[in-house]
C-alpha cells in the first residue's frame, strides 16, 4: 500500500533530487522513498551497534548472557540479516 504525502523541500534540494532522479531513471517519489529508507536503516544500525557493544561488554564483565542481552543480540542479528540480505 502506498500513501500520498505532501512535503516541503528547499529549492536547491529539490533541484538535486530532480537531477539525481533523472540520472538514475527514478521518479521524485522513488528518490525520496529510497532516501527515507536509507536514513531509517542507518539509524537502526547505529542503535544496534551501540546495543551490541553494550551487550558484549556485559557478557565480558559477567560471563553470562541474561534475557535482556539475548534480546539485544537477537535484534542485532535481525537488523544484520535485513541489511546483508540474509547472508548472516
């Protein structure tokens, strides 16, 4: 399902979007959709890496994997599979 939205962009940014879309045989909507998706994935990955580092530190300090740490590790694995296309 697709939803129509109305957004406002600076003129210079819109020119860049249009140029990118033209060079890559995409629509404006396609560029904005891809940009939003990339932004969200990047942020999810940053949080996952931070959580992974904390989980690894907790495991190193305690020598145990508690429920919270196991959930963080599973989240990291899910995001990694999404980004790598399931190659993990």
